[in-house]
């Protein structure tokens, strides 16, 4: 199950579980659409993988399958590889 991390690793903006702006790689590194497009060129700066739209979990499933509350913030790593 996806962690649904709560923020962008680059700019630290909030990305709630229903956000259409969240992007993830196959390792679940999480970025916002703006950082993905303007700074990262669609590639994860951590692994080099493709950043894609993060699936949204149905609201009815959030209570029993909550999103992560752990924030990951690495502003120094916000450059494309």
C-alpha cells in the first residue's frame, strides 16, 4: 500500500491524500507537480526514476488505511540528476 506522504520533498508544500498535484517515483519519493515540472524535469532526484501522478485513495478507505504523517524535506536535493 502506498504511504501517501504528506508533502513535497523539494518545497515542503502540503500534499493531502486527495491531491491531484502529488507526483511519486517507484520508491514513493513525493514531489508536487510544480517542482516536478519546473525543477526536476519529470525525474526523481533521488533515484532518477520517472515521477508520475500519485493515485488517490478513496475517502472511505482513509480511516482504516491512513496516509503517512512523516514529512520528508530535502531542499538541497531539488536539482535534476
